[in-house]
């Protein structure tokens, strides 16, 4: 990505590591390399075709979900066997015959549902001998492809679950089940949408591929380089500037990246040497990059491709997932930014020299004017396009397209007026930061594609797949035209050469996007084996009982256990497979046991909880893959890097516990602008105070009692209701007979807390709470019907009559026959935000004490 005057061995090795991991280690010569590139290109074009409106316009090659998933997996396993050698000693300069045989066999097994779709549909639940043989071979070959691409951890987990499926009768009583035959397992795992070809692979085919492709094209066009240059131009001059620039550039790269390791290598090859230069220890420099890159998997809109899985698993719109994920990701990055600042203060580190000589006030005025200009421009675009849509009707699309083209040409004209900036070698004896204004102006046209994506998602309310399709097509237009237009505007000539370079970049981006999807494709398919086992054997209920037994019903101990199990399950897995595994096994545990303890939280909070801890496995030794990649660049011990990164990531580890108990951190229940400002401000201050407490440095080095006080301030700002609940009960009880009346009178988009009683599968009684989401206003039956719930009332008793399969009510664990025995209403009490005042007073006292101490002794 960068032009270097020299390259060190560690950087070359780590670049090879990420290439081998994401695209395969095989380089089989010119002809076979072209074959692999052609297959990868065909995969990208296929995904663009099924995402576009064209199949329905022309009535050609229209596929249903199952058929598209089948072809999607066929491409993934074919490329997996041909791109990844079986073992380290296997030939990498050619493709052995055995790999060709395995690739063809795996492709046939994966495409079996597409080829024989009609025949299979005529015999549901009655697989033929051919069906069973294909399924059995397909599962084995899928596991082998997974081993090659992702290593053993994912395979071991899947094999354990398969063994459990067959060996149920021989298991200990607590986890025993009646077992399943080969025919039933094969049919369930391969011929239905409950296993391999289930929701996870469907999301990979429908959404994830397009977003990964979009990110690949954006990077190949030069946006990744632009993000890093801009971050260094803006922040590199500050104390510990390279570390701060690493945080921001990793956040920007993480928005479009689906891999922690790729994020580490993309930005770390440049940021880590510069962090070492200004005085950070090698393990600190690597740890900052690891923490920044892993946090990139938490950043909307992609979230390491897990956001689209959450849509299916939680049952809420994609825009809601983005809204809930935004604040925790942002405050986590702000805290990391503050941590590297504190490290710079402790070691008295400085920044890098600037090329310009503008004053701080001039830079502040320029930044303020730029931000104000963007705000005014955003408002004008939003309201202007809204007016055009109402005034022009169907013709508005052409007017909007014309404006978009004009904006693109205008931003290219601005870019053409800037020098072609290239980052210098970070290992050179003298390194100066690029100038801020020219750097920022040189790539503004890249942001248009991101604007198109967000506009389609948030304003036009298109599906994630269609939004990514239009953003990708606009990115294709940019890649084909930006070089020729810039050459024309700069008077450089050679338009044909510029156009050929643009076409080459586009083809490279399409191929790279497809090859980056190999790991995600096989991971989501292999994770489907675990999902299929859960639905076939009921092991999800077993996990709940095991955690309940070990935790003894203690809520906090249960959450800690779930966090640790999620951490272990996530080791060595890519983000998507990681989330599928932890959400399938552990999210129901939190929902069920939390409900029995009175912890009623929206499903999205539970899924975010397990997702965060699953991701922490990328940081934590001994398997933290991102830590190993960063340590290779920094030439330091990976275990030491992982330990340092873990302490930097503590701010990420406490967030899930906090938003489980205070869902306002997920912007749930935040209704007014004032409430939003108060929530964001208090959460940000709390996270900064926590960072200071864990780093042992605030205004000066903290003493032990100040650390305790800072942690108390943090807890109060994050969860003020804890103290208020000791004085005022949060809820009052209402009789179940009033349920329908209360549901009908409830404001729009609120929830209702109800308690239900019923029997478990083993006949024992269970009493638990459920948080019913009510959506828009309407009659009680309409509002309950929208979440798939129907109830009956008789003689003061309310009973669950029907629960639609796969509905929100089903995901909440409601079942026919359960009795609704009570409703909880918020109690009249003072606002919990009043507790912010004593917390602020304590914080000001600590700041005063440290200021006095700082005047006496600067260190």
C-alpha cells in the first residue's frame, strides 16, 4: 500500500502472514494463478448479479435463497482447496491432483442443493442414499476446507458437536439425549436450512460478501491510504502522535474491514515503527495497534460482518443494530485515544515534526470552519433531496444522480489541485508529517461512496444488500473514472494508460474481495454445523442448566462465566464464525437465566455482550492472532504484546457488563435530544475516568485511594440506577388482567415487563420475566400480533395462546400454554441522572488534589 525506500524483514513476513491467512499461501504459476483469479472474479460478478434488480428485470437466472447459498458455498470451497495447501510442507508452487479432486468433489457437494433442488423438494424428510452420501462427504470436505483456511480451532468445535449429535445416549445424564441416525443428521445438516445452509451462510451470501467487496474496492481505489495519511496529518504532531493517529486510522479502516488481522497489517506496518520512534516500547506500540484494530470490528456499519447476522438472530432492522452499536464503539475508541495520551504523558513523549508553520489557533479556526461547512452542506443535501423527491416524483432519481456526478467532479477537481502525496518510509532517519489541508483535500471523493451507502441505509431505508450493491456500483464507477479524469484535470495526458490502470485496479479489487471472502464463506458454513446441532439436540437448554448449576443462580457470577466461555469459544475464530458460535450457545443462557433473576434486557444487549467477549479472543494470549501479527511488525514478544493489549482493552471488557445493566448506553430508551446529550456525555466521561484509573495516571500519577475514587465515579456515571434502586424500588406490580389495557395505552416504541410461569421440558416449573417490545401504537392485539404473540384472558388469568415460529416472541422464549402472572410498571421516583452530581463533585475533588500535587512536583 505504501511506497517504501526500504523494507524490513518483519514487515515482509507479516504481510505474507496476512496474505496467507486471507487469500491462501499458494502461488501455482502464471496459468493456474489466472484460473484462480478468473474463478474469484466470477464469484464477485455472481454476487453482484444476485444482489442487483437485473435478474427480476430480465427474468434470467433468478435464484431463491437456498440456491444462491449453495452456489456461494461452492465457490468458497473450490477456492479454499485450490488456494490453501493442505500442510506447510505441501507444494505451494503448484496444485496437486489430490487437491483438484477434493476441490471438484467439494464443489459438487456444495452445489448439490442447486443442481437437484426440485428433486430434493419433492421428498422432504426422506433423503435418498445419494442425498445421504453427498451430505456426509460434503460435511467432511467442508471441515477439511475449514482446517486449511482457518486452522484447527473451528474444526475441533464443529467435530465435538457432531460427536455429541451421535453419542447422545452415552453422555452423562445432564447432557444426554436420545441421539440421531446418520440419515437424519445428514438431512438436517446438509439438505435443510437448519444446518450448513442456514441463516449464517445466507447472511454471508446476501450481505457480507457485498460489504467485504465494497471495502476491498474502496481500499484498492486508495481510500485506505487516504485514511492513514489524513490521521497522521491531523494528529501526528501531538504528544504520542503516531499512536493517536494509529487509533483513528484503525477506526476508519475498521469501518470497511472484516478482519482484525488485516486491519493490524494494513495500518500497523506504518504506525508501529513511528510509535517506536517517538518513544513507545515495542510491546506498547504493537498493543495500541492491536487494540485499535480489534475495536474496528465493533465499529458500524460492518462490525466485522457480524451486524448482518445480528439482524437475523435478534429480529430487528439493520438500522437499529447500527444505532445500538454506535455509542459503545465510539466511547471505547475515545478511551483508547486517551490511554495512549496518558502513556505519552507518563513517558514525556513528543510528536513528529510538521511541514507547515501554521499556529494552533489558525488550525483550530480552519477545523471549525471545515466542520461547520460539512454540517451546513449535509443539511442542505438532506433537505434539498427531500424537496426534489416530493417535487419531481419519479424523476428525482435523475436529478439526484446529476448532483452526485457534479459533486464527484467537483471533489476530483479539488483533488487535482493538490500534490500527489505519498507517505515516506517510517524507518527513514527523518520523517515529517504530510501537510494537513492538501492531504485532507486529496481524497474527499472517496467519501462519496460511503455517503451513498449510508444514505441508502438510513434515509432510503433500503435493505443492507441493496444498499451495499448501489454503493459498490458507485465505487466501480469511481475506480474506472478517477484516474483518467485526474490525468485530464492535471494536464498529464496518457488517458489510455490511466484508464487501463483503473480497469486493472477494479479487477484486482473484485478478485481480492472474493478471495477475502473464502474464510468467511467456509466459516459461516462450518458454524452452521454447530447451529444445526443445537436445533437437533437441544444442547442450548443443556448449556443453560450447566451454567445455572455452576453459578448457583448468582446473576453476576453467571455473566462472568458466560464472558469467559465466550472468550474461550472465540479463540482462533474469525469475527463472523466467532459471533455465530457465541450467540448460538451463550446468548440463550443470558436470556433465560437473566429472565429468571429479573434481568430483563432487549435481545440486542445480550448479543452485543457475547459478541464483545468473543472478539476479545483476538487480543488475549495465548491464541490472540492480532497480537501475534502486531508483534511480528514490532519485533517483540507476542505474549507480552497480548498482555499489554489486554490491559489496554479492559475498557472494552467492562462495557458489556455496563450496557447489560444500563441499556441507555445502547441508546435504548433515549427519547429526547437532551437525554441523548446527557447519555453520550456521561458515558464518555465515565470511560475516560476508567482509563485514567486503570492507567494509574490522571492529571498526575494517582494514589491508591484516588484510583478507588475514580472507579467509584466511573461506576456511578455508567450505572446511576444502582444507587437509586437502594432507596426507591424501580418497578411496581400491576395485575396480569390489565395487560391488554396497559399494552394499548403504552407509548410507541416502548417495552412492557411481564412475568410468565410455565413448565420446562423436564416438567419442572419456571418463572421468568420477559421484555415485550411494542412498536407503533395500535390496539393491544395488533401490537402483540406484530411480535408474533397471541394471548387469551379468562376469569382474570392471561395465558399465551399462540407464538409464531421465528417471531420476536419466539426469540424471547415465550411458548403456548405459559401463564402471564404479572406486569411491572416503572415506579414514580427521581431521575437517576441526579446521581451524576455527587459523582461530578468527587471527580472535581480528585482533580483539585492532583492539581495541587502537580504544582509541587511536575512528575
